[in-house]
């Protein structure tokens, strides 16, 4: 009789319907349009003392509709790009509108969103040459400012949880690279990581995540996305390839678009719907990872390098002094570009491999 009861119990357990996480769809038309008659969150500016920089710094805060000091909230730290500051998301995407609309549809968990200035230096304005090496270095310095100064300030000032399971980091372009570098480099601090169109500041995968096993144990969600016509897609692609080879669960989402807010607004729309909820990693493979062939529009903002042999189109240099390399090798399994530093090239569906490199001197062709 005891064996029969155990058998029946086993059959009952294995015949329960599977509970799976819904796939988040690409944003529909109107997702970023202001709606009347719905509860709205609030945007505030705050100032915090930064021991890292030695000055008082500024951040923008979004609190959700119905915010109460009597309730605790998880936090998303949302980072900007190399040409922006704490207001870039606000000016380019109006994230409060996107989030308010999602709350109205009961699609996201209540959370506080912190939009800091990721350029950790005393004069942190996005003026002059934003690619200057001192300003670029300040984006790395921000790791300590974030961990040692900003997060403690937020946890002292707002009713938020102070554990990794309730803390997320995400960003666009340079901020996408920061999110990967800081998030994967501090898995005791962040369980939710999102990278939107990561820039060249993203560490090489083996440096980014030398211990994939730790990430498998600690990560709740790792999201990597990029537009299919983005010149910088190789940095997201190489990270995805490494994660996939090392069996680290993650979402790799390739979407229509280039390196702009049309893509990043959709990323925010999709990513935030997954935060601070039960995660079903079996759904990750259902997100798109197919890259479309490069559009001719991809190269319209570039011209052949001055050092090219006459009549040779590549490499090309764009208006931001980035060099675009292109090699046709449809039967190759892997293609790398060796310019003292080795860069992995990304293969398109047409068999053409490309990579975009920033701040290099193209060698003279003799």
C-alpha cells in the first residue's frame, strides 16, 4: 500500500502542468506615448556626496506610481552613453512615460529607477571632446562611485532593499559596457544585469567573466541586446558567444535598428518587464538571435580610409573616427583582426564578417 501511495504521488507530481514565464514581446506602437488618466510616477533630482570623486554629484530618480515610504522597493540603476549625463535617458527616451504605461497594464514590479552621471570626475559635464582619454577613464572610475557612494546614499535616503536580489544595473552603449563590467564584476552586488548596445569599453569576455560557474549560480537575469544595423554589434556578439560556450544562461536579443534611442526605448520596455520576478531560463532561447544582413545605410556615415589603396572601399572611417573592417569569408568558422590587439569579427548571413574599432590608427598600406 505504501509503494502504491508513493507511485500515485509521483505520477501526480510529474503530470502537473508546467508553469512557464511569458515571453516579453517587442514594444507595440504607442508604448512610449503619454497617456492621460493613469497613475504617474515622479521624477526628482538628488545630490550625494562622493568620496570617490571628492565632490557632490547629481542623479535623477524615478519613483513609481503610488510610491510609499512605508513600503520597500527594488532598485534599477540605469546608465547613459558616452555623450550623455544623468539626464540623457530623460531627454532621449522619457523613461517615466514608458514605465508609467507598463504600471498601468500591470506588467512590471514597482521599483525605483536611479539615473546617475556615469562620468565620475569633478567636471562631469558632457561637453567638449567626450572621447578624451581622461573623460573615458572617468567611466571606469564610476564603478567605485556607484558602489561606495551612490548605492549607500540611495539605501539611506529611500525605502529600498539592500540585497543583490533586489538590485539591477542596465545601460545603453557606454553604459551598457559599464553594466556588464560592473555587474558581472560584482555579482555579490547585482543579480539583474542589462546591456543595451554595449560599447567598446566592454571588457573582453574572458576578463569580464573569468569564472562562468559563479555567474551560473548567482545571476537572476543577464540581458544583452543590440540593433541589427549597429556598427558596435561585435561587442555584444562576442560576449554572447563566450556566455553560450560556457553555458551561462542569458537572453541575447537582436532587434531591428541601429545605435539609437529607438532601440534603447524598446530595450527598457522589455527588460523591465522581466525584473524582480521569478525567472524561467528555459524561455531565454526563444528570444531572437538572428542578425539580418547589413544594410547599405550602415556605411552612409563613413568613407574609405585615407591610407587605403586607391579603389579599395575598406576599412572605412565614420564621423566619430571609428574604423569599420569588412572581410568576405562565407566558409570561415572564425575571423579575427590583429592590430596588436586582436578583435573578433562578426559573421553576417551573407558570409561577410565585420568589426568596428574605435580610437585606432589605421596602419599604412604599402
